[in-house]
C-alpha cells in the first residue's frame, strides 16, 4: 500500500555503493544466522502473473496449489473508484505454471488477502467495496456480503475452527466475523479508539489475534470468548511502529511485523498481561541498504523453527530463529526493487512464497536441504484460460535503481543453437515468453521467433524508470506483422512499444489491457532487411527512431510523444508474428537514462 515513488525517490547514485557494501555485510551476518538455525535458502525463482497486476495475499489449497489475490491497484489506503474488479490467480508449484485466472464479476471490488475454509471455499475481503467475498473453486461461482459498518475497510482474513470467517476493519476500530451458516456478520469494537486493525490470525485454541496498525496505538489484540484484550508493544511507541501482519508459531506464541522500524515482535502468551508489555520482545535488524528506507510487512512461520518476513523497501526477505536467540539471515528478492510486502507465506513443504507487487510476480524460495515432494496439482479448469508458463527471474543479486548509463541488459545472441533464448551474453536470463514458448530459439547466432499467429514478449534485466532500448533485427514478411522494443513493460497488458510494420514507425501503449496508438510517422521498411531501432523513455517523454542497419543513425528523434500512464517496468522486445513470418534479432542493448 505504499507508492512506487517512495522506492524510486529514495534510491540514488550515492546509495548504490553503500547499498552493495551493506548487502555484503548483512549477507555475511546471514551466514552466522544459519549457524544459529535460521533458515537458509538454496534457490529463489519468480513467475510473472498470468493476469492482472499488483499482487497481494497468498494462500494454499488442500492440493498444495498457490492462490494469489491480484487487486490490480496499490491501496494507499484505498484504490480509485474507477479501478475494475480484481482477479484471483491459481498456481501449480509442481509444474511451475499457472492453472487459471479468475476474474471477479462486475459489482465486486479488489481482493487483498485470501483464506480457505474447511469446505474448500476461498474467502477474501474487499475494502474498497466494504464487503466480504467468497469464491467456490468447485462451482466457479462468486458471492459477497456487505459489512454493516459503512466504510470499515475489511482487510485481512482468517478462518476459525468453527468455519467462521474473521476479518479486520482497517479504516475503523473493529474486527468482525461472517457466519457462513447463517450469512450474518458480527462486529466487535476494540477498546482503543481508531486502532485500525490490519493482520489477523487464529491460534490452536481458537483465539483470534490481530494487529492494531495505528502507530499511536501499536498494540496486539486478542478476541477470546466475547472479550477483546489488548497488549502493548511498547509503552511509548514511535511514529514508525505500525504492526502489520501476524502469525502463530509452533509453541502458540504470536509474531508480527512492525512496519517502518526494521523490527519483528513476539508475544509469549503465557507471560502476557493485558495493558502491559509483559511477554513482548522485539527483534531489530540492520537493513542491507542504509539509505533505502525499511518497511517490514509479510510474516510467517516454517516447520523448522524459523520465522520469515520481508522488507518491501529493501527488496529482501529474511528469517530469524523462533527461539529468539541468533542472527537474522537475509536474501535478495529475485527481481530487484520488486516491493515484496504482505503476501509472504510458508506452505506445507516449507517453501517460502511471497508476492513482488511492483514486478507483478509470485516468488518461490526453497530452503537448503528441503526437497519438495510432488503435489497433486490439477489440470487447468475447464472454461478458464491457462496462463503462459513462468519466466525465470533474471538475477538474484541486489541492484538498486540503476544510475544513468548503466547497462540493464545486453545480448549478442552469439551462442549455440537451442530452444528458447536462455541466458543472454551478459549472463542474465531472458524472461517473458522467450523463456517458455518454443517459438523462441537461438538459430545461427540470432534470436529467432517463428510465427505461430501470436504476439510475443521477451524481457531482460531489472525494472527501470528511465531507460532506452537499442536493437537490430529483421522480419521475413510485413503481412499484418510488426516487431519492436518495449519499455516500462509490466506484463502482457501494460507496456510502451515502438515498432515498425513495413509502412510506419509507431509508438503504442497498452494499459490494463487497452491498446492505444500514441503517434505514427511514415517509415518504409522491406521484409528480410535488418533495421536498427532506438526507443527511449525519460519521465513522460517517449521517443523513437529507426534506420537500416549499417547506415548512419538519424541525428534527431523521428517520433516523440508524452504519456504518463506507466511509471516503471522492464525493457525488452515485442513482436506480432503471424502468417508464416519469422523474426530474427542480432543485437539487444538496454541502458538506464
């Protein structure tokens, strides 16, 4: 729920060196943490969403599949009333592929968190419509119920042992539950005024625990037998202490993330006394990047004695021993500056999953010494559209927002013939369909795409704001076909593109699935001839020019237009290859500006 501009405004050239040095220092500390039984990660992979954007909460069904709430907006603390209903995505870890994308119907809002009940129904709060929603995977049907208190902002969700659906009311000072058997909603007011409840969880004794997110309150709440008790985190909490998500460990103790203080907290329930800090211990870590800001949000417990959390502004996730002694271990998100936040969760096979909101990805982290066993999975749901296979993450190394002139991605395509584009000459791995669609290949030292009657995407390097792509390539036929470069590419439904179609040079945008041509200038191109195209974005200014490879580059931009729809994203290539056309690329270079 924190804007991209927070991240982009905090990172500068001065912090690049400091961030890298700090990262090495913390990762060294992470080795010490592993010696103290903190979790160790052997592999991290992320996967582009199959549909929608801005992923949030993560949960798991009885078959081990991963479900992701995709609101399509970044609440701060609400989304625009013009934002369309969100989506829910289903992912099969065994096949590393998306099973289905479920679009919420008209009249619904945006889901933030998810929880399955004992009957296999999926529940989700929708704060922007002040309602609780349910999806039946068996029948593919949706239902929703209004929360009685207007504008209450139902936020997080948890299911108790009796099947009641509990939720926090983030815009007020209440929690509530929906009884599915009677279809009635019951609400309870917290003793603290304006407590802004956020995360919620049910413990093994069926007690309901929740965080009070207002820094002026900063307490942990407990609902037991009709009574709400509140436990102080600190006697005088600072302004940055905003408890977020909450979880229960194997001993029945409560853990939570603390927002802006680089801290996680624990309440030993046997020592807890309402109205005091008894039983509370806080554990503060040193952020890897000293100038990037910090925001701890997602939190979950594994089955090996570790609590896991993420820091959205640091773009890291980490672990700490549940025993309370030892060191923190940190790991970079597979995509830099991806904003991991409230979606972190641990599945039954000890895999850590988290959403990368600004990268539109779901990430999976495998712990060392843990080999996931096959899960049941399932075939794509009839009537639903399966997504493309996931694209591998380009790199695991920490990279703050690049400074002007930094090479983001480069490929000469000089390597052995192979299916897919694989690793580029700079060592990064191509993402998008270049990693998953067999139409892509390396053939005779060129990146080739064979026609299959579709549009294709290939992205390389980290997310950037101001960037430029320079590439050379050709197409065998200009028959309702085109090829070009993309900037600020978020997913298949959000990008800027500059391309040639045999007659024109075009700058185009696609935002939330709607394509708009921004500017068109005449440019005659011949099939089978190599052209070089340069595409740039700085702020809101998009510029492009193209020329025959081997001839002089035009001194001036041929097409320039302003647009503010997209603020950041990946660099890459996009082409429409159909009617038997074959596209070949011989060079690619993306740089920051």
